[in-house]
């Protein structure tokens, strides 16, 4: 199988990324693996989607570090959609919001074309275009969601703040990784106007009820076609605990990963959101769960699978690659 991983920028990939683990495992399983940054994509003269890719050398690697070094050192070659069996869209549009706005939707746009030309593209690029901001979250059952408004109106946010007992969370409609997430309480209320103005520079503001259980961190749970990834009885999930004085649990914001306890409520949440994710072609996703509520559905390059693999000493990558193999096989039969 020829499989390409589309990332924001190849040179910025790290050994700890989920993408690295998936690509390395695909290579170990005998597949031809390619890396492409969104800036490498192109529409070619023969009307093929393609671009310039780095091909992983045909050799064994001792670690993710040596693997990624080889990827970054590889010369770029021209690659066409007709040469590929599968594409994994692993770029995060929000990471390009400020400095490379032209790159935000490139993976989706070129992914849609590749899909039309017969390539298996995951996650489904058409649905990804609808899920490019947190509004997608509002299409899931109300029973799993915290109380939320999405607006640019300071008066609406002030009313929501008062209705929720003087404690809410504010974040941008488009964004990920815990960027520009604020806890508004009595101490911060005096800065509400400035915070809303800052978030509004990038679009709409999401205001959510504050969940007291957030002080205990959150659960990042990985789903494959709407079902939890489970290996030898262990769920591909991590308990993310924020550092002292921080409201965000994201690992790259200083959070720590520990083993997760999967409760009956978490299983119930999966049963309520899983069918829609599968129907929408959301192949690999990450659910962020706080207490008894689902806080976010991550459909763009959800991270943390490497931490789950290390914590449980399990290979959570092989089920993902095996599922891609099966999709490609079914498409060609």
C-alpha cells in the first residue's frame, strides 16, 4: 500500500507526534510511506492531484527519532494521486491560522480532489470542511454537551456569565491545542471586554459552562470509525492533568498524561456520538471528556496516542493501519 501523510510542515514534525507513530508503524508493516506538507500539494498538468513528497527509505529504524530524521533528510519527489492508495490528512488548520492562512484548507481542498480521483482519504475531507471549527460539536446530542453559546456579542456573553453563576470558559470557534482558552470568574470578569475583543480578532467566541470536574483534568479517548481503540483490554486513552495554575490539560501546554479510567458514562457518551462520527467518515478522532460531559471532538490530527501506547505498553497504531488496509482492500474489490 502506498500511503501519504499530509502534515502542516514536515520540518516541524516531532518524534512524539501521533503522526510519527502511525507512519513508522505503517512502514514497519511493509507499506510505502510518504510525507507531504500542505505547501507541497499541487494540481498537476495532467489534472492529477499530487505534489512533492518525501519517501521513507526502505530500511529499519531503531526509534521514532531516527525515522523522522530520515524523513526530513529525504529528497522530494513528484507524486501523483494515481500512485497512492491512501492519504491521511494529519494537518491542523488552526495551526496555520495566523502565519499561513492560505494553508488552512489546503489539505481539505486537495484531499477532496484526491478522493474524487479514487484515493482513500481519511478523515473524509468533505466532512472535515464542515468540521473546520467547533460548530461541528453542536451537531452532537445535547445530552453530552455542556451549555454553550457562540457569538461575537459581549452583552450575550455577559448574560451567559451571570446565568452560569459567574464562572464560564471562553475560547475561539476555530482553534485547537488549548490556544486562547480563558476561565472567566469574578477575578477575571473585569477583563472580559479585552478577552472577548482578543478572541473576536479571529472570529466568533465560544462560551461554555464551567465544569467543576475540570480541576481533575480530562480524558482523551481515541475512536476508530466511531468505536474505541482497545488492545488486550486496554483503551487507547489518557487522563490529562493540567499543571498548577493552568486550566488547560493539553500536553504541550504543560499537562501530564496518566492512565485513564473508562467509566460507564464515558461508554454512554461514545454510544451517543460514535454513530455520527462513523457516518461522517471521521476515521480517527479524539474525544475530550470532562466529568460526565464531552468538551470537544477532535477530528483534525488528534494527538496523544504515543502517550497511551507508552503508558499501557500496547501498540495502538497497528489497529489504525490495519483498518486503512481494509478500507483500501474493500475499495479495490
